C-alpha cells in the first residue's frame, strides 16, 4: 500500500540511445563517472538519495545553527533515546565519520575485528587503524538461491574459529551490520544479535551494531522471527539495538535524511573518548559536521523510519520489484533484501568469466538499454573473492513509483534477451587504491 502523495517533484529525462552510448563511452564504462542528469532511474544507492517528508522540511527551517548547545541537537538526542534506546549521541557528517570516531577510539594496530560482513568503508576504517577486518557471514549469505529468512546473520561458529586462532585479547571489537548490506541487504535475527552480544561479552570485546538500516531489519524480524510475530516494529528495534555497547549510524539510510550520522553509546567512558575524537575530525559534539537544520531533520526522520506504514510500503516496494523481475525471468538473489534487489549477473551472463566482469557488463547494458543506473558488486568491486557476480539496484526511500520499477523490469528483461551478444570488459585505467577501484577505474569492451 502506498503511504504517500507527492508535494514537490523533480523532472527526469531519458536521453536518446545515441546519447546514452556516448555518455557510457565518455564515462569509461564506469557509471560512477556518469552525470546524474544523463541517468533516468538512479538506483546507484539508497544512501542520502531519498525524499524527506513535509515534517522534515518544516524541521529544517526551525534548525538551530548555534555552534554549541543547539536546540536541534537536543531534538536528536531525544529521538535517538526514544527510537534506539541510547542516551549519549555524538553527531558526525555521515556514517563513515562515525566509523572513524568510534573505531579510532576502540581499535589499534594488530587487532582483529569481526563483522558479519564489513561494508567497504567499515573495512577501510578498520584497516586504517592497522587492524585486520575479518568477515563472519553465515554459509548461505553468498548463495543467491538459498531460501532462508536471515541470510544476513553473523556466524558465531566462524567467530569462535577466529578467536581460537588469534586469541581473544587480539579481538577488541565485534560489529554486527543490520541489515547486512554486503550480503545482499539480508536481515539479521534478534536471536543472532542476542547470541553475538553474549559472545562479545565472553571474550570481553566491545559489541557495536552498524545500525544504518536498523528499521528495515526490525520490519523483517516482525515478519520472519516467530518470537516477534505480534511485536511492534519500534519495540523490536529497541530490543535489538539494546544489546549493543555502541551504535554507529549513517543517517542517510534509516535516518531518512540526505546527510548526517552519529555514534551512540550508554558507555560513559567510550562516549567521552568519542567526543574528543569528534572534536578533532567532525566538529563540536552538538553539531558534529552537520548543519543544525540537518540535525533537526534527522531527529524527525528517525521517528518516521520506524512507522509501520512507512516500513510496509518500503519492504513491499522492494519485494514488488523482485517479483516483477522474477516474473520476467531475470535471475536475482533471493529472498530480496531490505533496500535493494540484487541481480544475479553471473547467471544472466554465464558466457563471461569473472575476469571479463559480467556484473559490470550488466551495469553498462542496463544503462545503455534504459538509462537505469545500478552498481556492480562482484569481481570488479571485490577482486580475488569468491562472491557471486551481483548487480545492486538500490531503491531510494519514498522516491520512485511503480511505473519507474516497471521501466527497470522492461530494461532488465531486454538486457537478458540480448545478454549473449554483450561483450565483457577489461580495465584500461586502474585506481591507485585497489580496494576502491570500482569508483574510478575505466574500462573498455573486449573485442569478441
Ligand atoms: N555502513 C554501512 C552498512 C553502509 O551501507 C554504509 C554506506 C556506511 C556504513 C557508510 O555510511 O555512506 O553515510 O558514510 N553505504 C552506502 C551504500 C554508501 O551505497 O551502500 P556513509
């Protein structure tokens, strides 16, 4: 059921096929280099790309821009306490700012950090502290067809094996990312969070939840975890987040804003350390690199994010896209995640080996065919891993309508139809930072 009507609109255009071909070539077959104006339906990310509500725009006007003691910060503190159950908040400019503040305070050289799956920026911040990021996904996480409710879960078994190997004293931090973005946006059960909190306690590690998509995760729990069948989503979120020692948050996702993030913790000593780092890297701890108006809008957004009507609309829209794609015969990762549908490019482009980047070939074909922008999350983004060749179509919150999704499905179906004639790609200009190559590297189609 649609829970909104439009109050402000933005015009979008589908450039001619000729212009799309040219734009792709000029972009070095890397869609991060495309001008957004040349994109018709932009599913590159769900981060900071959603539409704010009228209540958020109203809050924006009332934002308090005071350097210290801003009223908008009080609003944010109250919202975080109410929605996430944590009383101390350190605002930051976005999620990775929060990661820098928090991980810099708890991780040091030689440490090992465990995560169900590190998101790119999380991995980079852990590595930046001289520590080793280790992923502990469950076995089904990278299986595009396994029919399980919580493929985003943290494997306690994998975590125990690492701790047995390196020793508990080297593992000061355990992170659970909900939903698990790098595992196709799959949810994490509350039971898994509870067990992981106990494990972190056992090895005397700080337990952090990366709460970027905490509300979507809670909505999945309400629908899939028997213990919570009758629970309110807002209560589920409070319980799940309540197991963590600290939260790291990108407001650009379930904060329903275009900028902002924060660290939240009830641990007073950790709070003090984070505040000091925030002053260094982000700003005074009552604004932390955000404009007061953005802080005010995030306070409203957090409350809206746990409203059942919003979440039903959100999850249904993603599921609708997944179902329409399946009906059109397009192979996808199932079940669909919370913020995106992940196309199984490895199956669609089975004639291309990983070194010819089947996912990136599909990303380019989607743009060429219908002006649709997705992102590759396979051999191009993650060299030397055995992850499946996926293309993420992330859905910005409260932004697109069913007609837009229909266009995406028609585009994907047309790509599927001609997939065998689409060539692979090779890198012609690499990035200086190999882990971040998919943002800037340039490619060319392989001649067949
Ligand atoms: N953690 C997770 C799980 C994320 O998905 C992201 C961002 C971050 C941290 C960093 O937050 O962008 O505000 O600095 N994910 C975006 C994406 C960029 O497209 O998935 P940020």
